[in-house]
C-alpha cells in the first residue's frame, strides 16, 4: 500500500478504508448469490483484512504524531505481519 504524501492524506486513507469495506460487502454478496465459492471469498477477505489493518495502523500513527506536534507524514506503512496481531 502506498502512503499518500499530500495534505489530504488522512482523507485519502479514510477513502481507501471505505472502499475496502464496500469491497468486503460486495464479496459477501457475491458469495450469497453463488457468483464465487467460499474459498475464494475467504482468500479475498483475508487480503482485504490485512490491507485494512495496515490502513487503520497508518491512520493511528498519523494522528498520534500530529497529537504530539510531530509531522504525520513521518508515519510509515508497516508490514501486515506486524499490524495484524495488534489488540484493540
């Protein structure tokens, strides 16, 4: 996932999150109407969940940096293997 560098980076990240949530709903609808099989849905949902975890992590990093007066642009996309095991 590329990190947006412009002033609207937070909005871009939120837009990406919204698009992935819509993709998730579409996948579930495709499964319900028989257009895809359960295995395909599972694989695609897992990939979406990993990408969503990365987006939420990046957004949290940016907000934390801004809160303490640092440059939110310094936030980095972390590997999914790092962020997927975080606890809320």
